[in-house]
């Protein structure tokens, strides 16, 4: 059983509890992006098992009758990228074909800087035949503007996040102010050149920036936030008529996810402490 502190950030251990969470937020006008917890496998059988689990999740989502369509999000290392690109492409293909059969949107997470090229290549290979896909890009990487130039010409959507990994300084911006400036600049580029923008941020400044850019350019956008983080703001944005999605992980591997969320950023530790106090 998931303890109360982690329960704030994880939508249960199985598909039924994850879908129950999605239904509760659907009633508030907030969509859900479900992510089955798991990553960094070195056995192809594990990657194959995860792809099959995602196919089952897709079927369940298709039957869930949510008013705001549910989505899934997959991690490349979960589908075998640490093993080989071939294994990753094969298992991603299994997930995408299941999504195609049930008209479910597939998001691809971005992991550390060593995986960017393989993830971009796999996304491009699949999104050209199944446009209901999206890819996460990280504003802290110095290469991101070039990646965006490539991505805006493809079908699918782009989720812009600040970046939670710790790339070497020659490849990434490290100072908070510099990352924020990059995020601002990339948002402006996306609202000018993309057909749709996914703003993956809890930062009120970035969300206000997106609203301003939307007013200037008319580009549709959505806000994506993590489960357990600023949920009242998620409800407020949805009530104000904005498209809002919550990224909600679930599964039995919740302990490693929760530990990583706290370890990646000091702010996450503060969220955890607040949960302890309020719980």
C-alpha cells in the first residue's frame, strides 16, 4: 500500500486506481496523462512486458468514457532504450499501434541528455504516421532551439519543461535565471511556429507568459502539471476555461519515483514536507 506522503504524488498501484483518479479530476475539468512507473531496464523481456502493460492501459482508457480525453506518457528507457535503439523502437511501436487502434494520445518523456537523439528519431519515425503523439523537450539544454526547429515541422505536439536532469555545464544552462530566460524564449518560438503548445510548468510566471503569447498569436495551448503539485491552481485554470492536464504516475514502482522526485529538486522536498504536515 502506498503511504499517505507518496499517495499525494502517485495515482495508485494498478490501472483501476489510476483510472479512478483520472475520473475524479475529469469531474473538475482536468485531463490526466497516465504514466506507468518503470525505467532503465536491461532485459528485453522487461521492456516487452511494459509495452504490453501500456497496451492494456490504452484499452482501459478507451473504455473509461472521460469527458477530457485521457492520454499516456512513456519513458524511452522503460521501453528498452538502455538495451538498444532497436528494442526501444520495437516496443514503442507496440504502444503506438495500440494507441492507433483506440485513438489515444501518446506522450513521450525526455530523459537525460544522452538519450535525446534516439528519442527524437523514434518520435519522428512514429509521429509521421500517427500524429496523435507529443514529445517533451527540456529548456535547460543548449541544443533545444535546434531541436524545436526540427520538431515544429512535424505533426504532433511539443511539451516544454525546464528540465529536471543534471546535464554537464557545457551542454546545459545551470543557473535558474538563465533556464527561465531560455524557457521564455522557447515559449515565444513555439507560439510563433507551432500549431499547439503544451506548457509543462508549475511556475505562475511561465503560465502567465503563455496566456500573453496566446493572446498575441492565437496559438492553442494546454498547461501540464504533476500530480500533487499546485492542484488548486490546476482546478482554477480549468475553471477559467484553459486546457489543463495532470501528469499522474501509477504502479508498484512508486518508491523509486517518489525518491527521485524529491532528490531531483529541493522544491520537491518542500512539497513532500508540506504533505507530511498536512497529512
